[in-house]
C-alpha cells in the first residue's frame, strides 16, 4: 500500500524527470507476441512505450486501464510523439497468441500483446514488481488480482515513471510528455 500512496502522490505533483522512484523497475524477459514471435526486452527499444500488466478479457481494472492507455497513446500521437502500447498478460490460459491476435486491435491498432508460460510471465512480473494472484474463476476462466499501473518507458526501454489509471488520459499524456521531452 505504501507504493500505491507514493505513486499517487508523485502523480499529483508536477512531472519532473529528476524525481526518481526509490526502487528500480524493468529488466530482461522472453515472451511471445500475438503473432507467435519471440520478444525480449529489446522489443521495447526504439520508441517510448506504455506497458500494462493485465489481461485482454479482464472485467475489472483492465477495462479502465487499457482504454485509458490507448487514449493516452492517441493523445501523444497528436503531439507528434509515437508511443508503443504494450500489454503483458497475467492470464496465459486465456491470453494465447491466437486470442491476443483478435483482442489486440480492439484495444489499440499498434498494441504489442505479450504472453508466455507461467515461468516466463513470472520473470517479467518480477522485473516490474507486479503482483498477480488467481482469486477465483468464472465461466470464462480464472480471475486475477493484479497490478494496475501503466509503466512509461523511454526509447531505450528504460523505466521513467508509473502512471496510475485513476488519472485521466489527458493527465497521463501530460506527464508522459514532460518525461519524454528531455532537454
């Protein structure tokens, strides 16, 4: 809970790239995209990224966070800043490459959707300090409690800041611009 309070407090402050979080985030991973291609952390190099850990058919926070992330990407596009939206699943049973290939364009046309086996996904979650726990099942499959932050990465794939999805897309874009427009 302290991390949540810290992130919400930081998000409310004017964005300054000089205000680092007191912990490191990010690191190596090897996952599979919606086309069945192996992707590593190198896939996040070349343009800034907004990364969210959730699942494509989630009926809870993902229904807020994923559209908000997509809207933020579109707002950044309008400012001439191409940012890649990325979903890393916490539900490898439902989020297979085939199902993600169908779901990804509904979220955003440029969405990079990543899945893998539980070990590979656990490694990615650990690198980004994302907690995920199966809390039950419904008729469609497992239900997960999971992290809800959107991670802003620079064009080198380095972590810049966390964006809580309680922020509107306009505020998320404003913060992203301040971090990405380095002097």
